[in-house]
C-alpha cells in the first residue's frame, strides 16, 4: 500500500473517530422543499453545416412548422437543414421560483448533428410534469468541445453535441413549496436514515426550540406540529431548526475499491482478536535455446541430418518467509493497515485480508466491495 493511500485512510479514521456536531440543515431537508425539472423541444440554428441531415424527418418537419408561423409555407420535402439541429432542452427548477428569475439550461442534440458549436437556440417553452409552461429558453450555446473531420482525419474534444446556456431561461410562473401537511405538521427528512440520528434531532429540537413538539416517526423522518402556522412563523421556525447542531450517528462500514486499491473506514469499525498469516510462493521459469550442430562426417553418412534448435527450461520455486500479524480485541482498521504495511503487504493483499477477516467473523461492520 502506498504512503499516500495510507495517509488518506488514517486521516479519514481520525476524522470519523472524533464525531463532530453537524447542522440539521446539512443532515436533511424539510418535506416539500425540493427541486423540480422541466424539459422542452427546440431548434438550434446557425450551425456551419454540422446540423441534422436529410434523414432527420423530425427536424425537417419542425423547420417547416416554424416557417409556417412566420407566413412561409415550405413542405418538409423541400427543406435543407444542415445548419439546423433538433435538440432537447432541460432545466432544474429551484424550490422557490419567481416569475422573471433566470435559470441555466442544458441543450442536447437528438438527431444526427455532428456539432452544436456556434449555434443559437430559438425560443423554446419548458414544460413541467403537469404539462404547464414554467420557463422560456433562448440564446447562444456554450459548447465545451469540438469536432473536425476532413478526408478521414478526425479531431474531437469532449462532446460537441451537448452544450449549455448560462441564464438562458426566464421563469414564467411562481413556485413555492407547501411545507405544512394536511394536519399542520412539518416533517424533516434525513439524507441518511438512521434511528439514532433521528432521535437526536428530535431531542435537540425539543430542547432548544419552543413552539414545536418533535417526534422521530421512523429512521428517516422527524415530525413537528408548529404552534404558529402562519408563513412568517413557519419560516422563523425552520431557520431556527436548521442552525441547531446534532452529532449524527453512522453505521460501522468499510468501503473497498478493488480497481484503485482505496480503503475507507468509518470510526465505529472494530476488530476482535485475530491472527493473520501472510506469505507468497513465487515460481520463476526461464527458457533458453541450444543449437545442436552435427559434425562433418555425419553429413556424409546421412544427408538428411540437419542443425536443430533444442529448447531447455529451468524452473525455480522460492517461498518467501511467512509473516504473522496479531491484533488484540478492539483494534481498529487503521492499526491493522499499519501492521500490514510493516510487513510490506500490497494493496491487493490488504483487500484479501479484510475479506478473510470478515468471513472469520472478526470484523464488526459492513464490508462493501466496489
């Protein structure tokens, strides 16, 4: 195991062992406060011959429909649209949205266009899941890639068929979350459901916040009943709750990434008394070739005799010295890794040893192999 990997592991262990208090704002969100999504279909124009081809019937029909809105009647069969591309436009709507707010949008090609670089998105309505228009998007695209092809030579960087328009959409309606339930309850939803954390959050709210009776409903929800149900009272209550500090609890877990050799352990992982023996058997096979050259009289006696190349192999088996590591009751993963590093165990050996300890029942925690 490299020194860098070991240092990262020990730092994570030290941080996890001494649990710090965390704001409730960083542990969860209030029910109803969430982002929404909107999507739209539009056209990007101004492309330098890198748009959709004549095979894209949807693009040709869209161009024909757009021109008809301006009093120009052209059938789809007569449209040449290499400078136009059909795209899908997506946007994330924040929890609190007011008409006139500007939003960032993402634009992705849905046809066979080779690049959207230099294009401009025409006005596109963005629809929510209820099929209502929440924003209108338009503007020049910012594409972080390129693609050039000439005579079979291709140069490409990133994905030129996807781009973005910073502040390219304008909100058309207001959005406000409904935080209070039908019975006037206010619920806090934890990001990582845990019974201990939910109980601690409820206790902290009851101890420091007046006018709210908090109860942990399950591992992921804490329910409150505010005494002031007006909007100003709810906002003040939420602001006061989010600033409270709570020490979250976590499940004992060790995460191992076999591809990169990364090992991350939580601070609650403990080991029972265990003895580990590790050793290697190395087999080295070398091969060389000998040339058999007959003497001159032999050629005269038997004309069929020829020079021959004879392979000869040497097999050498060496067994390295066995190394033993003994850990006492309550040892941590950090102590185990330090002991294995002292006997020069590789990263793959450490991963195999962790799996063996788990199967032996001496690792008290969840082992996740990625």
